[in-house]
């Protein structure tokens, strides 16, 4: 127990509170909430982990902590873990930050969590980490998501034990510029901003989201609004823009009317600031190139294009910047260079032909400055179409050579054939193959489509591939087979053009996709659910809807050994791709994420049968009935009130999935078992028990003196007492 004492503290925005008395203990009933920050009170467990104060026997995992936050309805906020010595659990909490894609605040090691009582000791209390030895306040530690961690600041200000919300426009420092973000994309914007390098030639870069024909700007209060070109110029008044070049890191909207309005706002920004404003062409976007720390302009199909310049009226002379064939923006004074790649002449000796190379590396051209070995020496410069096609055929022939066994050789007539053949050498590991990304297919706007498309949130008139192309799909390893289907909780599969997009150790399936079978994620015209926001803007990724999987045929299997290094793992049978619905953190076992919810509005009545003995609720889901079921001995009948969208309508889901012949799920088995509604375990706490009935003389008899409440709280009382 910490002795009551006084300490002086100066805090930003609290200069009128010179002395902050500290309470003896942490009191959750008097705790002060901070807008945008979800506080979770945990305690050290008996085996070194973290537990809930009400459940000290249940050790929490990173996924269970993330589920606690999601069930609270505040998964869009940062999380503060109120526990002593919080830094000791930084590994576990780092995984929580990764699952939630938000920052997690913890107390440092050697600190206990206490409350400061303010000037008069009344009102809600701020949580403060105090050092055990010195009793001085210590700062909260900010744990960022591992894949998105940067040295840049978080959403809140941490100062001498107190957490304060920031004020003003959400802006993050960018090398030579600024990042404008909102609460929804703050973490991802912060991570990408840190990856961008300093531009040459005094180029200023501003990252901003295009929305409704303007520029979306958020503030730390959680609100956001669309700025015009003039308003954005006033916001960027501290940047040296007059007479310089301003590069906007944005993605254009797909709507043509919004594109016209945004182009006018970009010109207004140039007129107001006096800078030449560079943007990707209308319909395109800017992409961060891994390894180069620079931006390139892409069109709506994902191909490198020239940057578009909006110049003020008084600008004279040619632009000082130009676009390279790779879509980069560089000073015009730099002369374009030619890269020569030296290739050694292959050895034509019989020995060289007989011995296969230890490591075969094949380069597939993708356009641009690409070099190929020629018989007479190195070659530099862009490839012609016939050269690119012939090299692609050579690449496929090389793969067939790696998979095919050596042809048998007949012995000469004068040579005696041994009676017993020599023992076969042990199988050798197939050589690794270095593959360049497959070329992007041309895109068209799809025409009329069938109703059964897959995800319900995909509207019509999407960009789809006009021609057949090849890509990679990540698959599980081991004894997995194509016939079983790819395990997934989504009604689509994501394909990648670049094998470097997946980490080493992954298993890839090379597929051939027919016309209209893929939607580029970079040109997706849809409101993507929050769980899939990380897929937006991936120019190398394509969405393969379940309704179009009949146009996706399997070819080869590989294992990723290193960045871009693939080891052939056998051929596939060429059948169409399938999806096998499996469980995930957001779905029930055997059902996809996209299901039909019930009730569609308001709160509705449903019934459930539960054991009369002390048996906990099922871990996965609970069957619900629309009408009271027949009497069953040893059971209790619960009259429930189910809020909107908390249950799953099994029969409506089965009707929606029936046309998707390439999707395997458990919904048909549930319908054959006459299961109409199911309630997922994540919604148990949101369903309230209104009445309960027990079996008495062969009929349901209502339980008297029942205290209404959430299902998990009422059921133990019913099972432990004598209802009748």
C-alpha cells in the first residue's frame, strides 16, 4: 500500500493545479474517462500473465483482451491498461496493439497505478503511474502496433503521469512535408509517413485523403471536414510553398464528377500558395515504393504514369521537375540514365548441359528499363512486345524443366548393361526460382453481372480484368489440398502479382484468372468493412469474389524461401478454386463473416434451451427458437430479448450462399437440422433474459422472482437454485 503523500506537478493545460494529492489505492468507481481512450482494468495473474479482477482464475491472451475491447464497442479508440508494472507485459500487449491496430498505453516497470484527487478531492480522478521507491509520477509508455511502429507521436500527449487529448488539426511530421490524417487512418498514415524519404530539389510533400471533391482533414476532437483548395492553402501556411513544388500524396476518387471538382481545387491550391502542385492523373493514385522511400504515380489500372502539374498563372518557364518511366518525380536537370546489366555467356559444353544449376534465377520482364541476356552481349533498354512474350514462354519452359524428370538415356551397343541398377540417389531439394511480379492486366468496367457475386458489400460496375492473367494466392501448408478449398472466413480470395508481398515460409498457389474474374483492390468501388481496410490501396492485390471462382484455375504450388525466392512444391490439377468457410476471430465455425443478421431492426423475442444443471454456455454459439420448443426434461426455457443484428438468420444465410457453388460451409447442415437462428458467443452479454421456465409435471412453468439481466449473469443463478 502506498502511503498518502503530496507532490508538486506542472502539467500542460493544468497550470492552476499546483499540488495533486494521491489516493491510497486505485478506485474504478471514481475513475475519469478520457475521450478517445478505452481504459481496461487488469491485474497480474498467478502465472505471470494478466487477468480480470472479477475472474482471477482465467488467464487472458492477446486475442481475448482484443475481444474485450471489441465487445465494448470502442475498438476505434486507443487502449490504456490499468495494471501495476504494465511494461512487464509489453510482449503480450504489443500483440494486442497489432490485433486492434491502435496504440496501447501501459505504466512503466516498477510503477503502481493510483489516482490523483485534484485540488478539492472531489469529482472523477485521473490515473497516474507512481514509482514504488520515490513515489514520483512516471510517464505512460505507448506501445504501437508491431507492423506499424514508428518514432512518431501518438494520438494523446503524455506528460508527467497524465494523459491529455491533443487539440487542433491532426498533422504528423513528414520528411519535407506534412501528413494530414483522421482518427480512422491515423495509425496507418503515421506508419507510411515514416517510410517516406526526403525528396530532392526542395520538393514539399503533403499526404491527404481526397473526399467529395476536396481534401479530408480531421482534428483531435474526432471530427473531420472537407477542405477546399483555398482552405488547405491556409492550413499549410507554415510550409515554404511560394515558388516551390508541392507534391500531393493522394488517391483520386473513381467518380468523374468528383474528379472534375478535385482538379479545380488542386488548381485553386496552386493559385493560392504560388506553388506548382503535382498530383497523380485523375483516377490514379500515388504509391510508396518499398526500398526506394519515394512515391510514384499510377493510373487507375496500377501502371506507372506521369505526374500532373497544376501551375499558377504567373509561373514562367518549364517545370523544374519531370517524371521518369517508373512514375517517379525527379529534377528535370538530371539526365535520364541507362542501366547496363552484364550477363555472362552460358557454357555450351556437354558437362554444363548435363549438370543442372544449383540455383536457377529467371527474370520475367514487366516493361520499362529491363535487360535480358543476348547471345552477343548485354542488352539495355525497353523490351518490345514480342521479346516480352518470348521471355514469358521461356520462363514457363524453365518451370516445366524443373518439375520434369530427366529423360532416360539408352546405353551404347558396345557398353554392357549392369544386371543390378545402381541405387537411386537421395531426392534433392528443388532449386529455388526467383520470380519477378506478373504483369498487370488491362481493366474494363464490368457489365451486367449475376446476383450471386459473393460479398454483399460489393456494388456493381467494378473495374475487372479484361484479359486472362496469372497471380499468386496464399494457401496453408501441410496436407492441404485444392479440392478441400482455401480456409477462409471471407467470401473472396486475395491474389498477389508480386511474390515478395508474402513473408518467407508461406505457401503459394499460382492461379490463372479468366476475364472478369478479379477486381483490383486499388480501384475498388465499395465501402470496405473495417476488418478489411488494410487491403485498400494495395496495387499488387486483386480480389477474387466467390461468385467468379469458376474462372480461377489452379496451376502450380510453391513455398516462399526468401524475398521473391520460390521453391516448386508440385503441380495442381487445374480445377477451379474453392473456399472452405472456417472459424476466425470475427466469425462462427463453418460460417463466413458475411451472413444475414437477425433481427433487422429493433429488439425481438427469441427462445433458448439451456441445461438445468450447472453447465456453462456453449463456447461457439447457442441455438435460438422463434417459438417456444416442446418440453424437454432437464432443460430450462429462456425468454430472451435480442437486440438488432445480434443473431444470425441461418435460413436466409443459406439462401444467400446457395448460388455460390464454389463455397463450402456448414449452413446447409444447420438448415437440414431445422436450426433457424443462432447466437454467437460474442453476443451473449448483449442478450437479456426476460422470463425463464422450468419443467414441472410435463409442462413449462414460469420461474418466479427472476431478476432480469444479461444471459451470462442470469443463467448461473437459474442453474444453482431450485426454480420451482
